[in-house]
């Protein structure tokens, strides 16, 4: 296989992030362009040695890869990439794992606080110019987090930092991870995925911070919601498909659980016809948990590191997937 080029051409593909502008500010001298649609990716992909992309990726690029040697994902998640096709095309792939761990964990904590302090209701009332009176019904009132139990499903970088944030609010934290031998990572106890049904009845908040895998697909199903406390709330900053959405809607509607704060849903953007929009016990953010003003520069740090490794002939990439 020929050596990786000294001056690779780079194609950035994103509809919003200012990847090329931030890359050009580094003064590397490398040629880069940016496009903002899958059609442009398919048209221009054959010109690039390196593609930096996330949600606009299409595996059809690998059917005619041209001189493509490396794809740096802008996202931490990589379920959109056909890894077998990458291997067959001899194209390397790395993720942006870790670049938004702080942002996502802070967003998850903010959703927990928002649900406990009834902030969505306050915002709705502000829009209606309505000054709500004090609430006499104790279970319907704002609450505090001290002494509450947070069950975190997925105890990696994001889940571990969320555990540490929750401990600062005097919460009890139970962690669930694929391999409990990976450590406590800030939680008070750590358990295997198989233990989840037995742990759900203990939780006041269930936070999903796990990747989407065959094991986690539909993990929060009707049985899981039936096991939760009626006063418990679900926080999802993982992937929409980790949740059985019809089962969640039923649980929210019939009072099996008290509420849900969702940064991701099965179909994005969320269709206008979805009942989730109208449920008063649901708080929705538009898959923005990972958004941060530092995002582009953090991804470019990984991109430049990996280009350097490829140029030096190293086989291991940072956040290597393929």
C-alpha cells in the first residue's frame, strides 16, 4: 500500500459546524474544502484523501473511494459507518470519542435539575405570562436532589463524569456498564447490564449515557418502565433507539413513570405528529447535549493527531475504529 500523502486533501462535511474555518486557522497549509450535504459528499468524496464527517456520511462513498485513505468522524458515535465496508475498501476510521464528554454530562445534569426543579413548567408559564402560585400537593412540588438515587446506564467518559457531578449534589449513584471490571468511575456501586431490571426500582432518575449497540437497542422497554418507580424520571442523552419509544409514551401517559427529559429520539428531527411534543411531563432538547463552542477545535485536534500518525506509518489511531 502506498505511503500516506505528505499533503493530504481534506473534505469536511457538515451542515452547521465551521470545520474548515477552524482548520484553516491552524495554518497547516493543507488543502481543505467543506460541503454541507450528502449529495455533495458523494460528488466530492473521490477527490479527498481524508474525509471529516458525521451525520451526513453515506456508506456509498466506499463503493468508489477514489484516493480516500482515512475518515475522521466528527461524532463520538459510529453506528452510521459500515465497518466491514471500511475494511474491504482499506479505509481507516476513527471516532471523536471524548470531545463532548463534558458537554453531554453537564447537559444530562442540567436535565436532571430541570426535571427536579420543574423548570420546563416555569418556562411554559413565562410564555403564557402566568405567575404560578405555591403548590399544596407535595408530590407535585419542586424537589431537591440530595438523597435521591441516580441510575446511570453506561459508565464511560460521559457516565463517569455525570456520576461525579451527581455526587456533588449528594445523590446516590448506581452505575451499570457492559464490563463492571472497568471500575466504579465515580459511582457508589457498579453492576452488569443483566442486573438492570433489579436496579430500576431503586432509581429516582435513570440516565442513559450508553452507546447504541445490539445489546442496548430497545433496552428501556415496557418491562423496564414497569419496573421503575411511578415517581421516577428518564434522562436520555444516549441514542433514541436505546428506548422503545411506544413503550415510553405509554408509560408517560398512564403514569408508570413521572416524566422524561429527552435529548434524542428514534426519528430526528422529531416529527410534528409525535405525541411526545404534547406530553406535559416530557422535556425535549434537539440532540444538542454534545453542542459546545469548543467542538470544532476538539475534533480538529484528533484529526491532526491521526493524520500525523498515518504519515509516520503508525498503525494505531487515536479513537481507532477500523
